[in-house]
C-alpha cells in the first residue's frame, strides 16, 4: 500500500509531479508491482486528483480521511477493510524504489513470530551520519531494532574527536530506510495507539511501535532509494530516468495481479 497525501510544504502536489511522462505516484505503483509474491498494490490518498491519476493509469486507489497524522494511520484505515496477511507501507515519494527492497522486507515473515519489519543500510559517509534528516537505526544482535534516532548514534566514544564529533562513521552505524511491512493485525493495533513521548520528541512514528513493545525486525540491505522532497530531488530523478529509462520502464498498470 502506498499512502499519498497531495499537500506538501516543500513540493505542493508532489504525488502528481511529472517524472519521465508519468506522475510520480504511478512510478511508485509500477515499481511496487514488480515485487514477487504480492497480491495487489493500492494507493491510499486523501485527494481526488491523486486517485484520478492512479486510476487513469489502471491502478487502484482508495480515498481516506484527510486528518491522518501519518502515512501509517492512512494505511491502517484502508487495511481495516482488506482481507490480507501482510501489508507493506511503501513511501509515495520514492519513484525509483527497487522491488528487491520490498521483497527483503517481506522475507522475515516466514517466521510467524515476526510482527513488523523495516530496512537499514550501513553508513559510510560522515556527513550523512551527522545529518539529522538521515534517520539512524540501532540494531541488536538478534536483528531487532533497539532504537531509531535523528542523532548521530551509536556514539563511538573512543573514535570521537576533541569536539565530541565523529571524524569517521562508527562501524555499527546504519541508515534507516523508511519501508515497513506489518502483519495486518499489527498495523491496525499500531494505528489505534496514541502517539508516544519519544515519537513526538524525535518525530519518528516507528518509535511508537517500540515504546509499546512491538518488535521491529531490521533487514540490512545494500540497496537504497531516492526520496523526492525538493526540486533538486526532482531534477535528479528526471536525469536518472532520461539516462537509464530501463530503471523504470513505462508499462500498463492494468495487467497487475488481482487479489
């Protein structure tokens, strides 16, 4: 499922930005459709313009309330009416997301004890590590999340320079990639919970799950995606599509598998 809100402070109408001849939201749908094992791709939106764009390209879109605080809450509204086992939350502003990343997030559900999953990638760039817009994942030896933060964690005391800042990225530093998969019952439970103190402090909704004891399995990946938040991001994606159309070839959406 792809939550898609029309309003955006930095990029108004972001889901409908043209990327190589297709609205961005349709690009995301096309990428998600390529994931083996999924039964369907659904866009959850609060705006008829987004719904109409998806349906014009043969996709499925469901209208939701406009007052949701997060994409997870929007997704849960739709998931409540679905008959399915697992719901994947794909960000609506990642038009080049690799379907393999979705498959990686789904793999741990072979274990019936797993309720929720996400992805991370090892960090190697110091500036990225120090950037509060890059969320870091702290992962235990069992592969489950201990914490997520905008701060530069974990703090390597031995390697930090005199100002208390890292000159190098600690070997246990991971970038969190905001792709989630949940058992249907888990996402419904999560959306019913009130926002928590840590969630509101860091402005990271996944902390709500941890604070309420929902364990998050973190899958390490070598892959990454490009989130479109600025005009510079739009230009970058358009350049990539122009240089390598095979990254996201235009295909009709209406031939997708039915539920």
